[in-house]
C-alpha cells in the first residue's frame, strides 16, 4: 500500500473512531461517580434540594457526589460546569443566581446560560415573601403599598444581598408601587436579614419562603404580607399572593434545576432526565421539599426546562439592566 493510500485510510479511521466513540461512551453511561456542583456554601435552599435528590438518583445513576463550590454569587461553580467535559459526569444545581442574574451583572460575561448549558429539569420553584415587622401599621400588602408610597424616604428593606433574587424582587416591588426612595439594605444572606427583621432593625424584608420564615410569620414575630409566586405556597396557603393583592406584575421566582454542559450527548441528557423524574416522584421527597416552602415539579422535561429559562431571562433582563448592578 503506497504512502498516499495509507494516509487516506488513516484519516478515515480517525474520523470513524471519533464519530463512534461518543455514542459508545454514552451507551455505557454511567461508568463512574457523578459530581453534582452546588455553586453555594453548604446549607440553604440549594442543599435542601440537591442532597435528597442526589440520594434518590443513586439507584439509577450510581454514586452522585455533592461538591459545594461557592463564589461570585454562584457564577464560579456554574462557570466550572460550563467548561467541564460534556460527558454527563459533571452536573450543576442551577438557580436564578446562575442562569438569570449572574450572567446579566457579571462583566465580562462568564458564560451564556442558553448556549453553554443544556437543561435537564426544573426541580423546584419558590417565590419570595414580602414581610414587615409587626410595629408597622400595615396588615395587608395593599395597606403597605399605600403606607410605603407616603413614607418611602423613611423606609428601608432588607434582602439577602446585592444582586440576589430577593433584592430584585424588592426593586420590582418598589417600581410597581412607585416608591423609588425606599432604601435597600443588603445582607450577607437571608438568615442575617431575617434576624434583623425580627429585631426591628430593618422594618421590611424580602426573603426566601422557607420553614423558618413561615414559623416566624405564624408566631406573629413578623408579618408576611404576600408571596411573589403565581399561586399561593402549599406550605403556607394563608399568605396571599401579590397578584391577588392588587399587584399583578409582582412575580419573582427562585428555582433549583439540573443542568449539564451544552455538548452533552442527547442520550445522556435523557438518562439523567429519566432518573430525575423517578426521584421527584418519591412521596417522602415531595413532602420534605414542600414543607420547606418549595413547589415541586414531578414531570419536567429538558424541553420544558429550557423554555422556562428562556422565559425567565426575557422577563428579568429589562428589570435588571436599568439597575446597573455589578457583581461583587
């Protein structure tokens, strides 16, 4: 065989091997432990979802190791997953911070949430609660909107931090009630904000709906006036939505979802998605997450999850950009 024919044959063998290796590897998936990157420190809503879901995926996909990789409001961990090998062995527990807020306020843009990731499923969604200290006279959101508009220069609200979902929810609320002078007090997380709200050090708080916030509301140590989800929260159905309280545009959501690098083969995406659907049908898991203030999806698909992300980006972009937020 002459040199030219050998070179041509070697070229086609190389191409054929490259084409067939990917599907073969995908068919054998998974063959080793899977990493689930949680881009925040341990604790909070992210771990509340990630750890029990990982436990229930194991019977189908094998060992799933949780790796907390915090920094830059979730962007650090998300960037690591976007740049990881697209082989299904690195997953991201993503949220509004990683897929909506971070890419819009970080420069240079670390990744494109639509082009650099494939969505697996949106596991859980939660709204925020607009809360006041009991010393304020308002008993309903409508009363508070009237009070806040008249006293905006004397009012402040606390959030979980600059650029957090609760911060954006607070700014959206200010714009809807035409009270731009209410000042924002950023905290280093939702827990310290709630402590100061309980003590009356900040009169208003916008926080994640969770078991602690609901308990404080029911014990009347704070007053949760409304939730920012489309419907009432299963764990606290007595709290009305902002929509039914006269602010139809007051929708602000956080979410927890599974994502993989964009080039991950479709067969692997579907294997992870199928395992996730089985995990999310576990009654004990549903009870655990619902009691934590989350609304659960048991039948999400990669296509539905992708459409959800696209809609949230479209909805929040015109709200976030005029604020001029910059990542810390």
